[in-house]
């Protein structure tokens, strides 16, 4: 429907040229859509263009819109600058993101399955704890986390950030997978048991294909959240080789001298993969993020 | 699923009875990994943070013993604290209100059918998926009065006479950061409202139409009341996110001397990083934590997310 309110059918049978009017109106909306798209994309266009400017050109006064000399070598040179050990930063981001995702999933999967399939006395308190955790962020607990990891002597290690990322993204993973498990009727699983499937077989052959989208959503969302994490890494990882890309990026921005071309080149490689992944799970995100608040 | 089901009734009943007998003890192995993580890395740090806020810590983290309320005294003695708290209120209310308003409009727009709608949905998720630090640094560069490309653009289209140093002073810097915060909050907000709009049944809209309601009336009297749930959820989740937001202000106004463009969250990070006073920072964190807990409490009361289980 082109508009929220649709006219009664009887009117449209009388009104012959209406479809044409409607068609034009829809293309009018597309024009508005293009403008909206430009508004949401312009910072990333600036980023992309800036990543291809030379150091001289990006600091030029007045600035140029498009590079006079395209400098794709920024994407090579950024790996060996004095500001930050970028290969290590990428390594850190990847290790922390993969580690955090695996750990969150290993912890969330059994909990999500069990709470969807069984009722037990402390189920409501448990799910409540999950929701409360979802609304807490490492930012507000930074000083507590810092003190804890100093005491445990794992401060300034990637392990600390793997733990933080896993713990604070666990709840989204539990919640989204819980809702997928719960949407599979118990009878389907029981039928598989009756057919002689073991519990493991029924999980693998019957449940897994049905809840797979939920698991993928949990994996991708957790991975992106770990990939973009900033506040806790800033406090917990003082050593430059341990820092992820998000923190390392700020090292290119100095008080007097900034290597913006590298800032943007790093940002491009930091943003492209997560946007692609994000597009895959967009449909399932709202239900998971709002903890079932919007139906 | 075409699986033969041979009289599932008695089996279901025994299963149910068995399920009821499942004790917490049996659930524990399934929940243990999650519980260890939550208690180890979320609950314990909360406790440790509260404890630290009553301790006297050296700049190098050495615990020098009980401090009573000294850290809180020092915190409330900070002369710029009232300004920072006012900023926090403006920051949260301003960013959330604008995000909600723009999100409502954008969701209404995306709920219409037009060529390219799917592409637009994909475009709008970019600021949501992208790292907030990376997004804000573009504005730090773009708003620079000398080499900033946004400044040049604003001059070229005639909105500015000369380039303006948006991020050189606290007030314009803070307002610019608010705009960026709105920019990164709108996508999520829009998608929550889109999910809400999808629950509005079509026949209700038709009925309103037949009853002679104008489009404006239909929106405010029929559609909007049905978005109440989405509105509450979007507001509360945005309040939490915006209140906890560090990267935007850190990158955009962090270089401005003083505390005129700080919120309680960025102030807390300054106390940790610049002053190395983990104890005072913990006291401020406890205050921030109480704010978050109150918001979560409102969420649980109003939304009641557990109602289906």
C-alpha cells in the first residue's frame, strides 16, 4: 500500500486514473528516500574519500572534496606507522572478537535451550538477571572491572577483554536464542524421540536447522559488539600492542598533527566487514535487543 | 514436519510432570557457564566498585585502607560537578527526544512501499553497525575550521559565511556532539518503531478511513497509541545507551580544556585516565550505576518483559 490509509475498494473502481497517480507518488517517495540515504551515508563517504587522500591534501586549507592525487598506498603504509602498531591492533580486535563470541555462545546456548524447554523454580529470576545484564554496560562498571582484573593480575591482557565482551553480550545471545528455541513446538522434538532419535540426534537434526537463524544472529551480533567495543578497552588495555582498532585509531589524532588519511583507512577496514554482517541479521535484531518488549 | 505422532497425549503429560520435577539443581549444569560469566564479570565488579568507592587508593592502585565517605565528599566537592550534571540531563533528554522524534518520522516513511525501500533500510543500518568512535572521528575532521570538509560544504551552500570552529569551544562542541549522538541513535530507534508499526492491523486503519478520519487523526488517534510499547522500549533503551555514551564526547570535545562539555560518564573516565583516582571515579560510577538501576527498574515495571514466560 502506498499510504497507510487505503481507500475503500469501491472508490478505486470508479476512479480510473488513480493507479498512475499512485505510481508517481511512489517515485516521489523514492526521491525522498535518496535524500535520506545521503544523510545517513555522508560521514562514510567522507571517510572513504579521505582514506584516499595524501597527507598534504587532507590537511590542505581550504579542503578539497575529491582527491587530486588518489593515494591508495595509505592502505599499505598505515600498517607501519610510528603512531600505533596497527598489525597488532587488528590482531587484538580479531582475537578479542572471536574469543568473546565463542565464549558468549558456549555460555548462552545451553542456557537458552534449557530455559526454553524446561520450567524450574528459578527460571524467572534467571531470565530477569539476563535482562538486567543486557541493560548494563561495561562503561558504568569500568572502575570495578579495572580493579577486578588488577587483582586477578590479568589486567592489560586480551583475555580480560574477551571476558568482558562475552559477559556483557551474553544476555542478548541468551534472549534471542531462547526465543527461537521456544518457537519450536515441543512436539516436533518428541516426535523425533519417538522415531528413535537420541537426544543429541534430535537436537542436531531437528532443532538445529530450525533455530539456526537465531544462533547466527547471536553469533554475528556478539561479534560486531566485540569488534566495536571502545570504553572498556580504553581503561583495561593500556599497552599499545594489546589495543583493538577502535582505541588505536585515536592515536592517529594528535593535538597538533593528525594522520587523518590513516584514521579513515583504518575506519574503512573496521566498518566494512561489520556492516556486511549486520545486514544479514537485521530482521532479527529488534526482537532480541528489546528483550521482547515490542511484539 | 511430517513426522508420525503416535498419540502424544500421555507422553506429553508424563513429560510435563517430569518437567515440573526438574529442580534447580538439574538446571544448574545448563545455566552454570552463563551464571559464572554474569556473576564473575558483571555482578562482582559492581560489588568491587561499591567497595572501592569507600576505600582510599593511591595513584598506583595501592589500597591504603578505609576511607569512609571521603571519596564521595571529594566527588561532591568538585566545583564543576553541577555543570556536568546539568550537561548530562541536557545530553540524555535532548538526544533521546530528538532520536525518538526523528525515528518516528523515519519509521512511518519506511513503512510505506516505494521503489528502493529495501536498499534504504540497508543504508540506515550503516551508522548503527559502524563503530561509534570511527563515525565521530569523521565529524572531528569534517568540522575543523581550517581543513574540515563539512565546514567548507556549509560555506559553499551558503549556510555559513566563514568556517566555524564547532569543536573549539564547549557549547558548540557539546551541541555538535549531541547531533552526532542523535545521528547514531536514530537507526535503532527507527527499527524499533518499524517493528511496532508492523503490529498495527490493516483493518483498523481501514475502519478509521471509512469512519471519515483524516490522515492526521488516524495517525494520532489510531496508529500512535498502538506504538506505545515501542515508544517506551525505544525511550528507555536509548536513555541507557545515551547516558553511557563515551566515544562521541571523548573524540569530539575531549580536547577542549575544562569540564564544560562533560557528562558524568566522560567525567568518570577523565578521573580515571587523567587524575588516576580510581577511588573517586568509583564513587561517581556508583552514582551513575544508581541512575542506570533506576532506569532498569522503570523498564521492568512498565514493559514487564517476563510476562510471557
